[in-house]
């Protein structure tokens, strides 16, 4: 009797577990010709598909919005699948047992390129196969097992992108319908003025330059689809207010649901829009319409949860296929930009706990998310992969910035509700939140530092550290030449090329030490009210110098609490108010700068501490693209002049290179001292101190050109 009871309990527990039902490995090959990465040895590359099923009645799954409307199999479960990709040591006994999970960004694998491995331009992002594709090999030499799983139903196949396949929400045996929203602006148009665009934005949507699936209109008749197309110069009436301009209604005589690459009238299409005269690159267009076919996008959180849980437990899938990895004892999950927003929402909604109550990610490295979460767990979700960069020019009409913005549990001053991103101590991970300077101007990062009124510094929870890469822009690739943005003429100033790799690598090592060995990490480094490094954006308060030829207007991405309708609860639901009601205004703060114009707070990279240029996380647009608005994710680089006579002649208030360093060796030695200081603080690794000094010595700074 006892044995029968035990067997029934085991069968019941197995039946209730959300799980990977099958792992299908479609290719297995040696990585980079079998080259050995330090003591870890050679790696191999596995690609394939993970098949999942979940029980909608389990409370840990029921948080997925519209899961109750998904088709079910004969076991009453919901099925779906996602691409998987693994880089693992051939000899897993030589691995360190830490799973490094990168959340793909627009389906792309980007951490090795933009953060950790210093991959140079020309290296492969999505299918690294050569030594050059792996940069300095850091993640591999550390002995990590690297894993990736698709999570967005909006990303389409191609370019080795990671995709997911989710069921469509159904009601009365028909796909649900509802209002959808999208923006069209220059960030999607590659600098042109196309007549036609897919309804998600563009064939080159967002900054990722990849296509996304559109929500189809219920009818190509704009009246039947309750469609409304508006145009405005900018999403900002002014920097000081979160209110969106109403824009001007474009009459239906000037646009249609059609595909017209060569101009109207084109061919009727349920997934394209055609505009007379084309989409102008200095304007923002907002479309709302009745759509059909909403995928259950919140399952994107389950793919990460259950795939990581499966790899960690080490056993076979339910079909008996062996686990592709072994010996995993800890997991660190990393997301950059929109994937960082994803991780913040993943934690907030409770997906860091699997169905057995176990922690999924022991550590979370969240880079470039600012104060935002993701608008993923909605009907007709504004998939963060396809949504325009959350900037001051466009993309502000989104529900992903809502209380709570901070990690710690606190009271919403507007509603009195008590909430926080981290509120499950048993399964919350240790978190490193890192931002660049751009996130203060564009992604309201100060709301993770202060209260909504910008008057009190917040105390981070004991399991959170915030680090800011002072003066850097949203993303930068190592040794990528600076440019002026789209068509090399969109932004006023050259982009900021400073790469955060030397800081990010040290932080990853510190996070792993904290997770695996309980070693306290370096204290947080972020601007604050307390030390006077966080302030309002006007020039008098930031202290930004009056540099000849550089416009400064203090533009930033304003914000406030927004009401998207009664069916939006806890960053999930159905958006009823396509144009939200603004309930109040948050006080957004930005970093104060030094006399050069470089951020004073945060971790100061040696190229910030020992400057050859003023580098910023912001840049302004030229007239062709909407003059005076912020230039999306771009920062600025304004070089210092070599000699005092040059600065005097130009009226430049900043010191010259010769005044600062004397000669080339003086410059290189200052870089070395700055690097050693960071090393002493555990904010730089010894190998990177050497790398950086070598880079400084090999530079042409104050090298006699005669």
C-alpha cells in the first residue's frame, strides 16, 4: 500500500511538472576547429530545438496571460517549442559547473560581442565558428557552459537567430481579436522614406536590423479595423513632461492596408501599410488597429525557466534523450538592453522559481535596461524585440515603465500599493544591475537609484548591486570606428566608442564568486544624490562645458505613471488605452559631469578617468532626422585638442592633451595608474590591466608625428 502510494505520488508530481518534453539536437560540431581554451580545453557547439509543455492550472504557469486560452493536448497541457544553442567543454569534467545563460536580444547572441569577449568588427554574432568570432575567448577560458534559448514569437527565422513557436490565444474556436499598436520612425527605415512597411514597423525594425512578425489586421478596410494613423514631429512635447503630443490624424485617403514598395495603391495586405508620399525620417507615425492572432507571448518566460531548470537537473528529457550538459551546480543569467528588460520582468513575475520551487538563475547580470521591464505578458504584446528603442524621439507610449521600477519592496506613492521586483527571498537571485550613461537619458535609470520624486536615494536590497559604466553609450563594439549614426549623418556628434569589456569581465567574475562562494562583491558604483553626482539635466546643474560646435539642450526621456486601462494589472493583461492617461510626472535625473564633460559618478573606465575626449551617453539629432531630439542609443565623442594654443584659438574651455599629460608616456602611465586602482577595487582583472596599458602604449596619443 505504501509503495503504491509512493508510485502514485511520483507519477502525479511528474505529470504536474512543467518540463522539457524533448530535446532535439540537430547539429553537433567542434568549435573553432577544436582550439583549446586554456585549462578548459576544446569546446563543441550544439544546435537544436527544445519542446515544452505546461499545465495551465499550476499557479506558477497561470501568471502567463491568456494561457487559459491556449489549445491543449490530450494530457490537458499546452505545448510549444524554442530554438536552443549550447557551447560546452568537450570534457565537462574540466568545466567549472557554472551555466552562463544569455537571453537573446532580437534573437541574437550578443554578450560575447558587446560585453565580454571583445569581438572585433567582422566577427560572427549568432554562429561563432572561428577564433576571430570568439574574440579574446574570455567566457570559454573561464570554463562556462554557454546556453541560449529562444523566447520571442515575433522574431522570424534566418541569420541564425533564436526563435520560439507559441500557440495563438483562442476564444470560441477562433483567434482572439483586440487592438494593436505600432510606431514607424527613422530607426526602422534605415534612413530612407519607404512607401510601405510591415505593420510591426519595418522590414528592418528597431536597431537590430532584422524583421519581425506583424499582427494581422482583421480587415484591410481601415474603418472595419477601427484603424487610426497619426503623425507627429516627436514623442516629446518637451523634455519636462511625460505627456505625448496628440499628433495629426492622417486621412484614410492617404494610406491603406496594402503593400506598395513603389508607391500607392499597391496590393491589399493584412500585414502591411502603404502611405502616400512615404514615411518621412524626421517624423513619428503611430498606428492603432483591430488585430487578430495574438500569440501567448508570456510563454517566452517559461522557455528560459524550464530550459535552464532542465539543464541544471542533469537528467534525460521525458522521451529518454540524454541531457546535453552535465555537472551544472549554478546558473548565471545575463541580458543586455531589451533582454535586460526581459530579465527584470522575468524576476518580477516570478519565473525565477521553477514548478518544483527551485531557483532557476542563481545570479542575474542585467545590462542596459534602465528602469524598464518588458511589455511581453500582454495580449497583442508589444514585443520588446520589435518595439522601437525606448527613446525621447519615439517609443515612449509603452507600458513597460510602471511601478515597481526598483528592486526592493516599497510603497507606490501614487496608489499605496506595496511591491518590488525582488519579493521572493527563497528564489530571488543575486543581481548585478549595470547601466551605461545612455540609460539615464533614455531609459530613466535614475528611478532605480531614487524615489519617483528624485529627492531620496534608495537603498538597494542586500542581494543587489548597481554599477554604472560612467560616460558610455548604450552599446559599443570593441574597435568599431565612431560614426554619425544612420547614413553617417543622423547625429550631431561622432558616436562614443568606449567599450565596457574590461569592467564587465571583472564584474562577472565577482558575481560568480558571490553566487558560488559567498564572496561579497565590490560595493555598488552609481551616481547618487548623496554625493552630488545625480542631478537635473539643465546645463547649469550637470556642469557640461560650453564646447565650441557642441549643442546642449538637456533633452531626456520624461516619464510618469501611466494608466493603460483597467485590464492592465502587474505589467500583464489587455491594453485598453492605446494612448495612456498620464497620472503624474516622475523627476528624472542624470549624471553630473567633471570639467572635461565626463560623468563624475559610477565606475570610471581609464578612458574616462584619463580622457582624450569628452564622451557622453547622449547625442542630439540633426534637422534631417528631427533636430534637437536625442539620437536614440548613441552617445558622443568630442576629442580634446592636442596643444594649449589650439584650445585657446578655438575657445575650448577644456584642457589640451599636452596640459593633461605632457607627452605620450605620461598619458600611458596615467592609464596604467587608473587601471591599477580599478584592479585594487576588484573592478578590473589583472590580464585587462596589462591589455589596457599595452593599448595605451600602442596608441598615437601625443606621439610626435614629425
